[in-house]
C-alpha cells in the first residue's frame, strides 16, 4: 500500500530544475540565462515531503482498510487558495486524493493536511468519479493484454493501446451497450467501474488502421469488445494519421510564473498545465492562465477552455463531452522550467500533430516559445480525447493583443468518417485594472469605426454571431478608466447551429464564487455545454464579470486533414 500511495503523491511535487528563487509575486520572476523569458516558482514540494506525506497517510487509522482491498488513486492535487491576491500563490497546506476501491466498488475523497496528514477526512462518493487516471488506464491495458481472446495482438507486440472515448464510462450509452453483453440495451450505465481502451495495430502487422474498442470492467476484470456487426475490430477508416506512441511525462502540478520579454516585461502571468486543471474542473481546461498583466495592469483573472463537445450527424457516434486534461505527446526540445513547462530552444517552435500530421513527440505539458514569424509569445499544448487531438494555447502580442487559440486534429478512426460539429468554449474572468466595475458592450459596426455605437449589456445574456451580418463585436470596458478588451472573432470561429449542439456563441455572466472556487464552472454531466443555465437576470453593469466565448468547427467525413486556428483576437486599449 505504501508504494501505491507514494507513487500517487508524486503528482504533488513542485519541481524547480533550474533552481529558480522562490518568489512572492509574478512581478518578481527572474531572467532565464540565454533566453528572453523570466520565470519563477512560488514554492517547492520536495521528494522528502511527498514521502513523509505518503507514510503518514499509510499509517492513518482511517485509511488502514486499503491494506485489505484492491484500489487505485485516481487523482491527487492540492486544494487551491481562492482568496489570495492576484499574481500570488500560497503554499498549499491541504491535499486531495480520489480513491477507488474495486473490492467493494466504491469511490472515496480523501482530504488531508500536507505534509503531516494528521487530519484526514474520508468521504464516500455518491456517484462514479468521472476522472481519467493514467494508473487506472495502464491497469486496464494489462487486463486487456491478459484476456485470452482479445489480448493476443498486445502479447505479440503487433498492437498498442490508447484511452478510449469516453475514457471512463459513467453514463448510459445504449448504442455502445449493444455489444457489451453484461448490459442489456437501453439500461443504465454500468454500476462497476468501467474503463474504455482503444487498440491500434502497428505498421507491418498486416492490419494497419484497424481499431478495437474495449470496455474493461475494473471490478470483475472482464473485457467486452464494442465493435459492430460480426467483427470486434473496426476496419481502417478515413486515412487520418496513425496513432503514435508514448513519451515521458514530467510530474508536478503547480502554478508557475512567466514574464516576457526578459527586459522590461510586457506580459506577466501564471500558467498551469492541462493535467493539473482537473483539480477544480472535472474535464480540464487545456493551458490555463491566471492573473495576466499587460504593462503592469491586471487584465485577466483566469482563462481556460473548460467545456468541449462533439456532435455527430445522425448520432453516428457520441455525442461526447470531451476533455482537456489528458496530455499527449508533441515535439518540443528545449529547457524544462518545471511542472510540465518546457521552453523551446531559441528560434524553434513546438510542433503538434496539426503542424506535421504526425502523432508522436518527446514532451507532454505546455510548450513555450517566441514565434519568429509574428513576434509573439506562445503557450501551447496537445491533449488527447479518444481518437481526437486538441491543441489549445495562447498568443501574447507585444502590441496588447491576447489570442486564445484552439486547433483540432485526429488519428484514424471510424468515427472521423462521419460529419460532425466540434464546439469549444473559453471561460474568461476579466479584471481590467482590478476586479469589478465592468460592463460588456456590443456593436454591429466595424469596431475600428469611431462612429460605432456600443450598446451596454446590462443584465446576463447570451448572444450569437449572425451569419447574415458582416460585423458583430463585443468589448469589456472598465467604467472608471475606459480600459477596454475588444473581441474580434476569428474568420473560422463558426456559428451556433441548433439548440441541440451549441446553445450560443457568447455569454455575459455575473461572477460567482463558492467554497471551492469559481461558481460558474461547468462540472460533469451531459454532453451539452449548458452555459445558459447561469443566465438568470443578474445585473452585469458595473459588476464583476465572466465572459464565455464559443467556437464551432464543422467537419465532413471526407475532409482532408487540416487544423484551422480558431479563436478571437482580444485587443487591449486605453
């Protein structure tokens, strides 16, 4: 038991490979020798501390039952301090673990003081934890490999695996259960913990492109194939790139400070890798940024993409609520700043599947580089969700333009042969010159036209980008200073289609906080965005505001492999 706990708490480590000084505020980030970047850490969590924490947990009376059961730790993270001042990070003093007991088929939440674990609270989870775990997934792969019928390609080395879609089956999926013998058609989701696994055949196997989809019952350790017709495997599909291999992941989940350029920084921010965003957003948020400063002025309190979904024509697959926490391999060679942040070598870029149509790489986390073509600072990551590859990130232009960006790629799969609509939604909590005192305004005239009439949105609302109009722009404005952030939609951002797929394109909401963090975050549940649930008539004039911005990408099954950039330019003025 000790080893399993120790392995799990390694995610709490806050690495500092460059030996950066511990800072108290993002403005204290220091230059990195030989680069145009400043960086800094707010605390260091050592190997000794994680070991001490694991030992104390293992000996705590409330966790002694783990000695007699088969279990895994699905997630480990620190509890955020949401009351801190912008630009700072408090050293965490509380760790949270999500456990699953396969012997008794129940999940637990463990909350303990760090690193002493003298106070340990154990809570029985009422619902199946909708969390992907790398450890659990690897155990599921081993169960599949040991299966006498389906595991033979893995044992021969002619196939490999990747997480399925969804990675953990917690909802009723009648079309899937047609092949899952223990579950009658139309019945609820399985009561046992069930992990989905994809099997891909390697080049030279004679079965290139074939894919197997399997449901692994982690309680009974049974395997069910989810193919269709007479075959348990799907044939080669639509000529997408082949699924790639694996690469080493650097542990750690802390916020890290970045400032750029090294001399007289224009942009300063906190950055968090995708795998750490599950701590307060069940489905992750891609590259998350926080406490963003432009020329010393606070611009954004928090930004990320916590909602992502895909709808297929005729419900051929899914629909799915996709996730943005499962980091996958892409190419980035350079210097590790710590916690899954890697600074690309001077003059080089991070290369994703959208750049070279190759699903392989040497790094998982957030790549950082200066784009020699645009002069921008770039943060980028690549995440996997079944057969999809989602590239999210941010671009920071020296002229005061913040650019959230989303790219979509995929590997070969039967589902990508169907027409489909991908929807992504950024959540942006603005703080122009500090929190509150904001209004969102809109116009249908060119935003650069001095005659543009900007109309305030005084109560919570959702809005659309009409296809029959040339212009529609929004801006966030600080009432007492005139500082503005203007949204210029990207040319490929698409449009809301139907209520069953996208809801809207733009939302203005009053900010709310709860005991665990931000109150308007969308948790687990259906595949639908469900952002409009928060539109309830609250005042949004002279208020603390959250903006949601949606992008919609329509794909046909016969489309060639391409990844158009999606996302607005957010122009700061005043």
